[in-house]
């Protein structure tokens, strides 16, 4: 039988950690500016600056030859790039800045499971909001055939790069390293899959890119009516792998802190103790000894 008190305690711990995780994202003003301005500007430029010349390529997800307009295809790539960069940046910034605080919480006895679930919940919520926003902007520029599938593909890419951001924030030592890793990973990942920029967009090598499933599902959502749950599952597999790496990094970072703090102090080999000598509280202080000596010199009448 479940103890109601324990359930309330776990719920309180999780909600507290989740609230602070969301507050940390909302306080990231640069990320809020990117969401408000970078996504519409980047997707609009990708749509308006590229010619409408049809691009012929084979979509591996359906096996069909498609001839979409080049600007529409680039807009999908731009939306994926914007979502992955922003979510990856948000999660990296939160993980990088909260690292010392997480270690102190773990040292104080806060359950690490609740901290991980709070980060996961904030990642899911942030990815859902940004993916819905990017999908709405896309629908104002042109009409994809499956808007819900497009939103699901953007969401899958967002949570994948968010998990990578957590891993980078836990493993890398400097902020510039993590930002460079996120930017270059997203740019290379999506550029190689765009038929306008890469002649090998349908090669076997692109199957091993982090957003391959999302790119296939998003492209199919824009120009085909065939449901593509298989490729959403492929993207879910990438998210699972990235989340596992981030979880391991978080686990070892906090475990090392707990181990160092709780390790008993032992004397090294040779019997030489490294601990500072403790004062003898029973021995009289030098000032007290001087007073007694002076009293003896003055005699009993003093």
C-alpha cells in the first residue's frame, strides 16, 4: 500500500525542482529574444530569399520522387535549424549554469531522480511550445499537407538537441565550447540533408545524423500525405540515446561530489596523520597559568 505522505513528499520535491527549472528558462532573456525574433526572421528569409524553382529529389521515407519548390524545402530546413539551435542553447545554458547548484542540492540530500525528471519536463514543455510556434509561422508562409506531423517532427528534433545540450553542459568546461558544439552539430546535420545544398542528401550516411528522422518526417509532412510514424520513432531513438548520455554525465558529476564529501578522513600509510591537531580543552590556557603564577608570588594575602 502506497504511503500518502511519501507520495505528497515526492510530488512536492518534483514540482519544486520543475518550477525552478522553468523559471531558469524564463530568465534566459537571450533565449526569449531568439524565440520571438530569430525563428520568424530565419524562416521568412529562408522562404523569401530562395527561388521557387522546383527541386527534384527522392524522399527516402516514402520512396517517391518529389518536386517541391526550393523555398518551401529550405523553409522546412530553416525551421528545423531554428528549433534545434534554440532548444539546444536553452538546455545547455541551464545545465551549464546550474551545475554547481545541482551538486550542492545532491550534496544536501535532494533526490537526483527528481532533478532529472524536472529537467526532462522543462525540456518537453519548451520543445512543445517552440515547435508549435515554428509550425504556426510555417503555415502563415505556405500550406504543408500535414501540419500536425510537421509539429511532431519539429518537437522530436527539439528534444533531441535539448538532450544534447544537457550532455554538452555536463561534459564541457567552457560555455563557448558548448555553444560551438551545438551550432556546428545543427548546421552540419541539416545542411547535409537539404537537397539544395547537398547532392548526397539521399545517401546512406545521412541516416546516422541526429535529426534524420525529423527531417524525413518534416519533409513528408510538407509535400506528401503519407503518415510517417516510423521516422518519428527513429527520432525518438536519437532522443533516447542523447538523453542517456546526458543522464550519465549528470550522474557521474553529482556522484563524484557525493563521494568526495562523504569519504572518511584516514591517515596515510606510515602513521602520519594529515589532520590538524585538536586543542586540549582540559589544559589551562597560558593566560590562566600566568595569573596563577603571579598569585603565588604575591602570597596568600594578595
